[in-house]
C-alpha cells in the first residue's frame, strides 16, 4: 500500500495543494520508507505492550530522543530538510531491531533478564 501511495503522491499533491508547493520525489520516497519502518516498529511495540514487556520500550524512547535530535541537526546541516526524515528512519531502524528481537524472544518464551521485563 505504501508503494501505491508513493506512486500516486504527485496526483494527491496536485489535488490537495495544487501548484502552491512542489514536493520533491525524494521526500515522498523517504516518507514512504519512514511509514513502512514505523508500521513494523508499531506492530512489535503493540505485541510487547500487550504482554506487559515495557522496559526495553522505555529505554528505547529515551535513547531515541538522545540520538535523534543531534543526528537530525547534523543531517539537516548536511542535506537540508530531508535530513530530519533520514534521521528518524535511521533511529527507528535501530530501535526496530531491538523490538523485533525482544518480540521473538517473548513469543518463543526464551526472554530472560531485561528482555523479559
């Protein structure tokens, strides 16, 4: 669905904002990637929320805030406004790895220590 929305983005922008603003294709592509990564991460987070395994998520949110802000500032200086989207994608990919790992441990009943809290 994300790919379809990306392919139809120009049509949607013309209907929505007409020719007032030109949205670069690269920004639409990055937003598509962001949406896919965020959706995957949320699936894992909902599973862990339902099982009461919240400690890693709390740590993840704190680390994400510490990393994301300076990374966004640096990437904005380096690449312009696209940098903030790239920063979010990078941080969410890292965090998704840990949530997916924890989800697998919980599902297979192999979670111990911090992974089980």
